[in-house]
C-alpha cells in the first residue's frame, strides 16, 4: 500500500513550505497550517497570485499561533511573540478570513520584500479559513503521470502544496478513494472529492517564477470537472484525529 513520503504545511498562506517528520491531524486539520495570511491596506488578500516571490520566505509557528519566525531569502530573520491588534475580515477565494492584524516587525519586512503595503493577519480559528476538507493527498504515481504529460523528466510535487504526499501508488489511485475512508497512522480520513487547482501550480515552488503550464497539462490529460475544474489530488475530512508519521501506510477501510 502507499506510504506517507512527505508532509507540507504553510504556517503563513503562500509563503514557503515546511516539511515535518510527523503531523498531528485534528478535525480542523493541522493547526499550524495556514494559521496566518497577508492582506494589503485595502483589505485585499495578498497571495502568490499577487506576489509570486512570497514562496521564497520561510515560516514557522507553533500549534497555538503564539510565535512566528520568518526567514527571508537575504538571510534576514524575524522571530518574535505574536501581539494582536485590530480585528479584520478578509475575502479569501470565496471564504472569509476572520482574524486580527499582528503587530510587530513582520509587516515592515514583508512590505519591503513585496514592494507594497502588507499586513500580517492571524486567523482566530486554528487551521485557517477552511470550512471542510482540511486535508489533501496526492500520490507519486499521479505525479509521474503529470510529469509525462508535461514533457519533463521529473515534476516537483511542492508546486501542488498538498498536505500528504504518498509513495508506492499507481497513477490516480487516490481518485479511487473518493467516497471511502482511509486509515493512515493514527488518523482516519474520509476522502470527499478531487482537488481543483489554480494558477499557483504554474509557478516554480522555489522562486515563484512561472515555469510550467500545469493547468493546460491537467486539462489536456484529465479534462475539466463540471466544465470548470482542473483537478489533481484529493481532499478529505478527518473522521478520527491522530498523528501521522513518515512511512505510515494507507489502509482502505470501506
């Protein structure tokens, strides 16, 4: 059966990924994942569709979101406790980010890097703005198929920013789990639907530069779901919270 090969979380939405050796999956997902987001002075979301280079900034936080470390590509590090300011609600791709503006040194550094005014926001709700399907999965078989259709020797899985990457699977094996439950480590996940992809997948996961027409590849090889969604990987709800470690096997339950 497929095994967990890599975990990817983004403590700040659109910033660089972390790859822990294990994750604690709650009913809300991984609490550190997307706990923070960025907004400009007009309350517009600032993500990699706006500033692709944001992926070059590393981030780390704790499960309670009380501390944040940002590491910029020039070596500058901002590492401090979180102090909350004014409440804010920000539209985020059909959802609403409800949180508080974070006071302190992060906004100035982020604004200088992005060359625009940026405010750092901590979501009031752990695990960010999700209202369901807090986990995502993809397999090495599907990634290899994507690379073949893209005309590249190897595709970097990080461009898809999936929570759980699995090795030892056939192409699209994860799609066959939709409507079923799987056990992995101490967690049980209910796989619900395909994951619709956006233009961020066209960007190099190291630099943010557009380097691959991934959406065109997905549409050509997989078609469009409901005439509008280019899918890759699957989403899942958490039926039983638990810890998942690298190497844990997937078991199909029903």
